[in-house]
């Protein structure tokens, strides 16, 4: 931000690029592992590896 302000005023395209990168990062960082590592055969929301020692609790 400071660099962009020192070069000149921050343009609308800079804000749009920043927002697009933020959304893309959130989708990849949050949604990616949830989709890639999901156990589709499990009747439970979490896998035993995710829950750890609490998997056997009722």
C-alpha cells in the first residue's frame, strides 16, 4: 500500500486486483483442502484423522 501510494494514487484496478487475489486465496486455502481431502464414503462430517482420539466418543 505504501509503495503504491509513493508511486502515485492507488487506482481502481489496483483495488480490484487486490480483492480478486484475496477471494482467490480464500477459495484455494479454505475450499481446496475441504474438497480434496474429504472422505466421501464416511457417514460422519469429519474423518478419524481429523478428529483424533475423540473419534470413538458417542
